[in-house]
């Protein structure tokens, strides 16, 4: 037996339920959240570009290289996030799906691995 409180009565605020429209709205909102995630990642990389050189004592050259790469990675995140947002937005309007660029994702992963190795080298040199 189902109580009235558990029954689906439609969208909040009344009106009729439009499953296709609701799915499209949710997809647009998810795309916006993903775009903001690219921004958060870019901002974190900017912090890394300033923080790594500032926190080292014996490996200035490695730290400067890591800082520059973090800065370039930040720019990449901002640019790719915007490009991806626009691609997904256009695809949603067409009722299609567009896959992310596998080469770009591989490049970002590769840069992340290189940065992690640089940070490990900096820690070992400073230890």
C-alpha cells in the first residue's frame, strides 16, 4: 500500500511532467557543472604554478619548470573546458552525443604524470 506522500505527482511547482525537456535541462546543467570543474582544475593548476616554486629550497630549476608546466596546464584546462562546453552544448541542441577528444585527454594525463614525477624529484632533492 502506497501513501499519498510517496506518489509521484509531477514536477515541483505544479504543471505537467515533460521527460524529454527535463532530460535536456539536466544535461545542460551537467554540462555547466563539468565546465566549472574544468575551471576548478585550472585554478588548482594556477595555485600549483605559484606554490611549487615558492615552497622549494634546493631545486629551484626543477621547481620553475614544474611551475611553468602547471601554468600551461591551467591554460589548457580553461581552453579545453570552454571548447568542450561549447561542443556538448551544440550536440545537445542537435540531440546528439559528442565524445571528448581522446588525444587531448591522453595529453592531459601525460602532462599530469610528468608533473607528478617532477614533484617527486623536487621532494627528493629538497629532502
